[in-house]
């Protein structure tokens, strides 16, 4: 008599035998195929190429100018020192800076940093508010010629920024705002075509039933915008604020045209002091790279914190 209890135990073995030999799975997860290996290698190379300039900046900032002149291709800091960062932060006098073969002694770093913060904050706050209102008008309000005006407005994206520098400078000069923080911020303080387009894409995706329900409750258009739609757009607004703040912080050519004194000079323009030729070594590369790293560090941290949200919001709003 056959023992029926042995059938379930042998059935899987028989099926496995009919299926043929199997490939053992890698203990750590999926099997590492050749294509996946190549993909990881390419990604590692891209990361290395991306991070290499930042390492070279740090290496130069931690070196002395005389050491850099003697060993320009050395991959490690030459005669390691923090003198470049001390000059960038204004912690060295002019005599000490010259003694170390550098420039920028007595730099008013904190004044320039404050100017950059004020300008970037003013541009970001005003641009977000006015661009959101314009985007709401283009997306939710119905008025004659709306689409035509929006198309003309978007045409501003095709105008290179350099074409607007001279007209803007003439306007700022006529307004008496040259060499002032308001003069630096004014050309981009109200709105930009990209900001309006970015927020309009989100407002168009909001169901109209939400707005109609608020209108039935007695809310006006202004209240619907500030109390309903704007809070719903908090994520796109935050993303646009981060992008706008980084752009305003990194702007160089326009502040260079408008500011002439320390009272209005922003940090990006103030870095040029390290390009002054010194009798010993020429350009103060150590101080310049240290100041550049300090100026870029806040924006790198800001983008690093909000990177995932920025990418997700851009994909949701349909910006390609």
C-alpha cells in the first residue's frame, strides 16, 4: 500500500525537476546583472565628476598661495592652513593678509552677507506673492483676451536676460535707486514669466468644485485665493521660493552694475576683491575659493533639504 502522506512532500520536488535548473538568487537581493553593473558604474562616475570641483575648491581654500604657485597640480592641500577662510570672514587685517600672500584683509563679510540675505528675501517674498496672484488670474478668472495676454507674457521667457540690463539700468538710474538694495531687487521683485507659468500649472490642476464651494459659502475671489487656493499651493510655492531664493542669491552681473559701495554690495560681488593682484602671488586663489565655498554653502544646504520636494513638485505641475 502506498503511503499517501508522502505525495505532498515529493510533488514540489517533481515539479522542480521538470522545470530544470534554476539560478541561485544573490543573498543581498536581486542578482547583479551586467547591465545593472554598468549603470552603477556610470552613476558613480557622474557623482565623482560632480563632486570633484567642490573638492578642488576645498583643497585650494586650505592651501597657501605660495604653495599653490609651487605645486598647482598637487591633489592634496599644499601647506594646509585656514588663512583663506580667515580672510574670507574678515578675521585678518590687511597687513596679515599681505604677509600671507593674500588679499581681502578686513573684508566686511557680515555686511555683504546681510545685503545678500535682504536682497534675496525681498525678491523671493514679493515675487512669490505677485506671481501667485497673476497665476490665479490666468488660471481661474475668465476675462477677454486672457489666453492672448498669457501667450505674450510667456514670450518673455524667450528674451535673453542680457537684453534687459541696459533698459533696467536706465530705469533704476532715473528712479534714483542706483547703489541701493532696492535698486538691485526691483527688476525681478514683482514677477517673472517662469514663476507665473509654474504656479498657473498648479492652479489649473485644482478642481473647480473646491473654488465653487467656497463661492457658495459667500467667499469672494480675493478670499478664495488667500484662504483656499494659496494654502493648497503651499508645496509649489515653497518649491518656487527655494528656486527664486537661490537664483537671487547667485545673481552677479546685475548687482555688479548697480552697486558701488559697501552699503549695497552683495556677497557675490564682494568676492571680486580676492582677484586683486598682490605683489607676492598675484590672485589670492586661496581666499577666493574659501569665500566662494562659504557663499555657496547656504544654497547647497537649502537645495539639499528641499531637493526631493522640488523634483516632485516640478513633475506634478508638468514643467518639463
